[in-house]
């Protein structure tokens, strides 16, 4: 039972860290826009 509580506490703490990291990556203030650049992949011809 004690190990189960430790696992649950570590899972909650890890989830909080993930949420903070995701919030820092995705700017919620809208000051920076997320832009996806589409690049074509060039495949060299065999021969």
C-alpha cells in the first residue's frame, strides 16, 4: 500500500512537470504564433 502511494505521488508530480513544460513551449499569451513550415523532401532518382 505504501509503494502504491509513492507511485501515485510520482505520477502526479511528473504530470505537473509535463504541464509546466508544455505551457512554456506553447505560449498561451498569443505573443508568438506557431508556424509549421512545410518543406518538400527531395528523393534522388536511382540510376
